[in-house]
C-alpha cells in the first residue's frame, strides 16, 4: 500500500507486525536498553525494514541509531521514514535529490475518538468533513490525523519549532487518493516559498496509509506515483558488511518512528 503512494525512486519495505523481527544490531542495542518488550519489537521491526530498504542503495548492515530528537539517524545523502502500528510495519527510503524529505504513516482504520477530533482537525477541516467528505468512505478524521503525522515526519527537520496539529491543514482529494498540505498562521519553515509538498493516501479494510514528499520546487513526482509495488517479505537476512558513512540525515522528525 505505501509503495503505491510513492515514486519509483523511493524504495519501500513492509511487513506484518506479527512475526518476531531479527535482533537489533549491536550499536542499536543501547537505544532500547530500558524499553519494554512490545516497544523493543516495534523498534526492531522498523529497523529491519529500513535496513533492507537501504540495501537497495548499496548500504548494508547500517545501524540506525536514535538522534537527539529521537528520530532515526540515516546515512549521509539518504532520506527516510519508518512507521509501525498494530499489524503493520514499513519503511521508505530514497537518495537526496529531487526528493528532499519523506514522511509515511500507517494507522489502524478504527474511527478517531470524537473528543480528539477538535484537537487534531482545524475548523476548516471539520467543515470539510461535515459538508464535502463522501460518506461511508473512511473515517476522515483518522485519515487527516494520519496525513498530519506523515507531513510532520517529512517537514519537522526544516521547522524553526516543533509542529502542532493546527500548524498544518489537510484537504483530502478523495477521487484522486491525494491530499493537499497547507501551513497555517505563522509559517515555522525557513524558505517556505521553496517547498513543494505532495500527499497521497490509501485505505485497506484494516488500515489507513499516508505519505508526504517534500520535493524540489517546480519538480513533481506525481507522474511516477503508483508504479512500484511494496516489497513485503519475511524478515530478511542481513547482507554483506560494506563501508558505509555513519553521518546522520536530518530528514526524520519526532513524529516519525522513535
């Protein structure tokens, strides 16, 4: 599902979350020293998917540590995003170029609690849900929540301050399976005029999937969306160890996999 939302230049790996993931690499172990079993399994599953995705770019056995903002530390010149929820785990990775940032999110398709809707959705978003949204299509508040999570993962590294739910506004485009992302109020992004955002969503009977790309101005990845398939697999065996820079990429936010 996630792969259908992204261009071919983004490599995705997904898995169901019911299997026991491979062990963490030795350098990753300290990141989970105090974690309970469930959290440790989620962390290991996300790292396993991300490391397999990195192999597509010739990067093997790269330890994905946790940065100061609790986000994964990606290899140099790589952007990526990790997501996990009940029944699903996945990662999306690309080389820095036309694509400047990636955010992916997966959520269970259960309706968002009514008390949370005002906390997450802006007045305009709630009006769209009430007046425009196709009925019986999906739980639109949950989709907007997931879209904002994906957007935060993509954009937070560029922001001057942490983002809140009302810093961005989502306008779904149901017929296209896409959504627009609009910053609100005092835009906290440097060089906001140079940002180009593309959002897409997909829905299964059990999950909602969203993805956001930050691309170079004037260059859209939309024409390539939907041309690849998810690399869903059993947990892979790590490939050979090769030289790999351990420098961190900033393109993952505290709303990402942590």
